C-alpha cells in the first residue's frame, strides 16, 4: 500500500512539473496574456532595437508573444491585427506602418487593446485604457536639438539651418521638426532654413542631400536631423566633399551606436536618446495591464489622458556619450 502511495505521489509530482512547463512564457502577473507585436520592416537602427527590446521584455515578464512584419504594407498589417483575436492574442503592440491607418487597425482588433509604439496616430484615435501610445514625447526631442544649436551658436545673430526629416507618414517627423523650428524661431535670431526635405530615415539620402547643398554653394551652420542615421549620412557627405564635420553643428535623435561613436570622435555634436529598453518595458507592462482589464492611470509616466505613457528622452553629447556606448 505504501509503495502504491509512493508511486501515486511521484506521478502527481511529475504531472505538476509538466503543467509548469506547459505554462512556460506566462507568469502569475501576466495571467493568460498573449501579445502580438506587429511592425513594418527590418533595417532601421532604432526600430530594430525597439522590437528586440520588446521581445526581451516579454521574455523577462514570462509573457507569450509573436512578432510579425508587414514589410511596409499597411494592408498586411491590418490583416495581421484582424486575425489576432481568433488566434488567442489578448493585446497588440503595434508599430504602425502608416499612422493614418489607425482607425482600420482598431476596427480590425475587434475589441483587443492596442499599445502603439514609435509612431503615434492622431490623438482622436487614442482611448483611455484601450488604445494607448507608449513612447517618448517627440516635442522634447526637437526642443533639445534646437536648444543645443542655440547654445553652441550663441555668438551668431543669423543661423543657416539644414533639416533632414524622416518619413512623411511618421508622426515623429512633423513633431520633431516643428518643435525644433518653434524654439529656433522664438530665439530672436535670424533663422534661415536653407534646406528641408524628407530623407526617410536613410543615411544614403542624408549623404546625397548634403552633397546637393554643398554643390549649390549653400552655407550651412547646423544640421538638425530627425534621427541619427540621416545625420550619419550627412557627415559621410561632408567627408566626401572635403568639409570638416566639426565645422557644422550636427544633431540627431536615437543615440544609436554609430551616432554615439561619431559624437565621441567629435564629428557629430549631439543626439537625443529615446531609450528603447525603457519604452519596451513600459509597452509590455501596459499590454499586460490592459489584457487584464486594468487601468494604467497610476502607471509611472502615464498622462492624465489615460491614453499616453511617456518615457523620458535623454540628452547625449561629448560629456556623457561614454555612458551610451556599448
């Protein structure tokens, strides 16, 4: 009898062990959370780091997840989200292919909560505790860039500014550009915008545009770039044109490894770190809370609106760039 009880106890213990293995990827705090991460395509330094950080955050939280790429197709992304509920997902983390498709995405979600990252739809498409944007406030990035330029060129009464903008459809492009211009325009100095165009986050276009400006004989005092990659391209263009990069104030955003290396070398002056890890951790936290039907109103960084969570931007220049180099 004792032997039978011992065997039965072993069987129960083994079953419990396998039950635990079956729940791998879940935690007590996440319950039955299953997250669909949908994004556009690979190839952008910050976007890739953000997706990697989101996956790591899910793993650390013990949350089931899948990452799918829409390959630049808004229609494909809508279809991915449309199938999410039937596939057992409890929340969607979405880096929009096109910010103008938010309404279609939300209808396709069929009641699932959506956490937007990196690209923000119009505020009318955000809703407290249902459609939430987790990111850094883009106005701050542009403001920091312009403030740096004004400090660096404080002795000049007139400043020739070249602006490299990101994708036309990306929410950060307009906000970063407008906030930088607002600060510059309010400075009391004469601000000449000698070149402004969409460079689509591309280093190749950043390089090409600087070469065009240089060949036209246009004097540039500073380059305000919506991200580091375009700034890196502009610096490559300077070097190919025989222009000393240290003679032009260059500001980027993202604090990518390449951007930070150039800051350390003195070829790039300033960048703004939007911390991908902190953004990802917050996005996954919010997705878990919304999956559980909880409010985010008391979550760190949550705005009074109930549909925004802000993660601080960080200034990076020669004085602290070593802290951002891996």
